[in-house]
C-alpha cells in the first residue's frame, strides 16, 4: 500500500508507521529520521537542515523534495511505502503528486492521526529517541522506557531527548503544524483520500488503520 500519515507533532506518526510496515511489507519513509541521521553524520544535507530543525521550523521544500524524489525510486519502495512526516506543506503535496504521476503509481490512503493538544504535549515531553541514526527507535519514559542505563532495546545505543523537544521548539513546531501542515487535511479530503483516525492508544489506532486498508483491498 502507499500511505501518507498526517498529524501534528506527537500524534504518533513514527510509532504507527513502524508497526504498519510489519503489516504489508511497506517501507517507512520518515523525512525527520532521514534529516536527523544527516545532522548526526554531519553531511552537507545535515549542515543545511540543522538550524531549521533545532528551532522547530520546516526545512525548505526544495531540500525535502530532492530527498523524496530519490527515495521513492529506491527498490524497497516497490512493495509500497508509508510517508511519515511528509508532505508538510501544500507545495510539497503538489510536487509529490507530480512525482507520483511520473513514477506511474498512485496513493491508496492518507491517514490523519488526531489527538487532543494536552495528549500531544505530554507525548512530546516524555518521548525519547535512540541516538543511533540508523535505528531511531522511539521510547516514552512513562509508558515504554528504554532498557537500563537509558540504552536502546534494539541496538544498545544511548536513548536521548531530541534537540527539538525543548518547550520552545515544541511550541514552534505546533504553530508551524497549524499554519503550514494542517491545510493538507483539506487538500487530501478534496482528493478523496483522507481518513481521520483517533490516535489515543497504539493498538486501537493500528487496528483502525488496518481496517481501512483491508476495506480498500476488497474494492
Ligand atoms: P519529525 O521527526 O517528522 O517531527 O521532523 C523533525 C523535523 O525535521 C521537523 O520539525 C522539520 O524541521 C524537519 N522536517 C521533517 N520532515 C519535513 C518536511 N516534510 N518538510 C520540512 N521539514 C521537515
């Protein structure tokens, strides 16, 4: 399946995407993970993106589109993909449409993960992420803590708080989401692809998305 996950920071896109990949062999494409890995590795891309990310601002569309255009043509996308954190602006969505047309594929579903503001804030403040650029497993200090010593259960690397999870950056990310990304809900509604799904507990959210995907398969 070819799916987009929309939702505010803290809506659960990363956790949901990781579980959905196990469902049908689709690959998770998280522009945030790609950018964080580039920042940690100090690549040219990372140097360009770092300041935007730390402030909680969006990285310019041109940089993001270059990443996506290349990534969508890699062989592992053949079985489908789950776009997590992309697109984030109307311009990105419009360009994605053109890329998808050029590649002769189509999107199956756009899921908008919804959660109340107090839930988003609590999740962002308690979220921790594996510092290994090729792992980036997500933890929560209350509900899903890392292993003893703050180590990742998958790769044993230190689990850290993201640089953009300070109070100031979180507020900026939520404002940026409201002004630049939330309009995508209407965009994909008009495209006839949108499904709103409540994102409170992970098992319920995954079950609701699987139900949608299964009903698409039957048509
Ligand atoms: P995320 O992990 O999806 O929350 O992304 C972390 C940060 O990476 C965001 O706050 C942005 O600075 C940047 N970023 C990730 N995806 C995009 C995108 N599609 N467009 C612009 N900036 C992005």
